[in-house]
């Protein structure tokens, strides 16, 4: 009975701490609400590696949602808000960073590695085909003659006799 009571009290305590903070912002109209929702869903949380600001419960995400709300209330445009966040946190807050000199490797690196791999495989295959004096199985003409001579000799191998019969 004592364990059941302890479990119930612990469950009630955990329920109280598990409640997530819900943002309750008042918007002037529905378009402003949609702009807010779009911005917080398109921007990445600086702390949570791959989570947007809307879904993150990190304290910095809560602060960023408040800042975005404040900037929208002040009448700033979406590009102004995004530029502010990029200047403060870098291109990391964008899911699609712009193509600049700093992000060229990010955008074109995977394709370059893939093309480089295909070129390397092609070079290896071409070099294997061009080796002189090797047959399709990789033996030179001299080695093929020795193998043919060994295979043409009569076999002296005799299997062991099973004495259990």
C-alpha cells in the first residue's frame, strides 16, 4: 500500500513537470499569425541540431519565438527578421543557407565526392584493362602454360579408405 501511494505521488509530481510551455501571443490579424507560424517553422533552433524553433523546447528557442513576436509587432518584414537572426546566429538558423563562398563546400561537396568516386572507379577499370600480357583471369601467358601442364598430368591422389565398413 505504501509503494502504491509513493508511486501515485511521484506520478503526480512528474505530470506537473512534464507540461510543455505553450506560447500565448495575441496577434492583430490572421495574416500576422501565419507570418509568425511560417517564420518559427522555417528557422532552425541554434541549440537543437535539426529542430525548428516552433518544435523546440530549448530556452533559446523560447526566447527566439518571443523576439520574432516582438519584431512582428514592431512591423518588421520577414527578410528583416531573418537577417537579424542570421547576423546574430549565422547561416545555421536557415534550413536552406544561401550559396556563398563560405557555403560552396556545403552545397557542392557531396556532388563533388560522388563524381570523384566515379572517376576513381573509371580510372581503376581502365588501368586493369590496359595491363599487357594478362589474360581475362589475371594469368600471364607463361603462367597459363604451367597451369595447363599441371592440369594435364594424371592425378596421383587417392582418397582415404573408410575402414568402418
